[in-house]
C-alpha cells in the first residue's frame, strides 16, 4: 500500500502519546502537569522561551536569549538589528527550525513592541508563527 504523503516526516518522539516532551507555556498549574505532547509544540515553546530570555539570564548559556524587554525600554529601537539578533539566536539554539520572517512594529509613544516570528520546521517543511506583545505595564 503506497504512503499517502511520502514526503511527510515525523519525529520518533511524536509516535508515543504517553510521552511528554517538555513544559508548555503559559507556565501555570495545568501546563506544568500536562507538558508538551509533540516536538513541534515543544519547539514553539522553546522559541517563546528564547525570545523572552535576557542574555546572561540562563546559567551556563550566557549568550542565550534575545533580550526583548531591554529593547522595549531603550531610547532607540533598531528593527533591522533586532531581526539579525533573532535570526542568530534561532540558528544557534533552535536548529530544528529556519527563520522565514520577523515582522516587528514599535509604537514609541505607547512603548509597545509587537513581534511576529514566522518559521519553518526543518523536518517536514511546515510553517508556523508566534506573536509576542510587550508593553511598559
């Protein structure tokens, strides 16, 4: 019997539904008990963690993290530099995905930073995205 989609690849960890991969966001009682069930779900969680972590915050990985909160409160925001930082961090710490696009918008008068990260899973070529919103409050 031929395969319906021979180009679709699945991570071995996704085959056993009794295995949890890691911790899910948001960090609450339910997610700490449940965890992530697929590698794609865990990669998305890892990407959110990478975006929210400040450089120097993670022990033994002092260069880990994009540092978005510091960027929000700086006097000038260089969006091109921010995109380069995100791309470099993804290449270094999340080789399971490839960055497609970073759409960022900074509303200086309101101190709000919107960042949408569009990426592709390298295993099967499927696209996904996350959206992060930061404000001074």
